[in-house]
């Protein structure tokens, strides 16, 4: 049975169909049939709200099995991480992968809807693989946010990708390679 992957899109008008679909396509090409990627359209992508996306994410969690890999891009990564910190799912994820997520808190962005958190270590189970990727040429989320996450999740594997943009140049080969190595 293929390993399930839940890919949570970023925010913005047409992001699901015109931007992040390219990331999902790249990942699917690289991983092949050994992985089944679920890519739900998040509600109100042009005007996202944390509570609405969190509720949608919790519904998605109900469909996942033990070992499913959770991936969030940009705002989707931020929502994914904060949701996990607040409401751990019934299944045990195989890994959490964040791609260019904005950091909410000191040194990062402010939010009226998402509580600042500078220490996720207490909220995540010990031994859970957390991988964070960020392109050095990201002009949407400042590259410095990767260091804020490195401090907030000390056991995370932090992967800075030189020369890559917010969409990692629509090439998730590095992430696919790391996903395959998790299965070993």
C-alpha cells in the first residue's frame, strides 16, 4: 500500500491551481507510485483564516493512516505546524515537512489569528522527523524565518536551498529524496 502524503497548499488567489499544483506534480513525478499524494483545496485561499484552515486540516487528518507524511507550503506549513501543536491527530505521522513557512512570533511575522510560538519542541513528539526547507532567494517569506524555526524546533532538519525561490523553483527532488530516505 502506498505511503500517504497530505500536501497543504499556501495561501493566495489561484495558489491551488496555478502555483502549488506544480510542487505537487514535481513531488509525484519524483516519488512515483510508492506514495499517494492528497492535495485538498483549502477554503478561501485568497483570504485565508487560521481557524477555518485548521478545521479543514483536522477533517483531513481523519482520512490518514499511521505513518502518513504531512507537508505544508508557506501559510499551509504554518497552519499545519500550529494545528499539530494545538491538536495532535489520532494517527502517528511519519514526518512533518515544511516548505518556506512564515514564522509567527518574535523576529517573524505578526498574526491576529495565530498565537506566536517560539518553542514547538514541547508540542511535538520526540523522534518525529521534522524537515524544513527554504530557498535563499525567496521574495515572499524572508529566508531568515528558517533560522527562527531552527531555534523553535531544535531537532528539526533545516535545509537551506541556495538560489531557490519561494516555490523552490517548482522542483521538489530534494524533498522526494529525503522522503525516500525516511522509509529506510
